[in-house]
């Protein structure tokens, strides 16, 4: 993730990157299994506003097998994707995160991850009973962000520049 982006004018600043991570409904987590085969899975998530992203999943499955085999991962979120047929393009904004993913084992952090998820997807709803009911049936995952970049369509850059 430390590569310079070829189209540097299209790089989003940290504020816009964080806004996309805060507001997007889902993203694609890309993992690799023990044979080196890629696996991308769409997931809901919660960003802590700093350097971690939380997910939840079942207590067993292919995702956990991949994480056990290789902790390095990538996570992609599309914040905007407006198809412009007459221009043969899309007006997009996206973020790609690179880092390492692990299973959270600390009970306080498990609660934190689940609370962040509940606050994002069920704001204003009392989720304590729901959390207690499902706590035994889920695993919380934490992606520690090591690199992050955001990009937007050149058309959006031009629109913003012409508005100034």
C-alpha cells in the first residue's frame, strides 16, 4: 500500500477517506487461503475512526480458515459509483485498506467491536439484549490498518476544481 498512486490528482485526502469508511454500508474483504487461492467476500463492517476495522462472522468457515493461513488482507469500500453511460465512465469514490486481520479474543474488545457494528447499523436502538443473545455465536475480527488510500474519478476532481 505504500506505492505512489499513478494518478496522484485523484487521491482523496484523509478526511474524505475516513468519511467513506464511516458511511459506506459494506466492503469486500480479500483474503488468501492456505493454497494461495484468493477469496473476496462482501461484509458489513465498522471503522473505529483511527486504525482499525471490525467485522463479525460465524464461529467456523472458510473466512476463518483463510485468516488462520494468512493474516495479510485487503479491504475495499466503494463510497460512490454513479454510472455515466453517455461519458463511458463512472463517477466513483473508493478506499482500499491493507493490513492484517485477526480474531479478537479480549472480551472488552469483542464488546467494543460489536458495539461499533450495532451503532453503525442500528443507530439509536437498544442493542444490549441482542448482543447478549448472539455473543456466543459470533466471532469478532479486527483489521489493523497498515496502509490506506482513497481515489476518486477525475471528473469529480474537475467538478470540485471548477467550483472553486
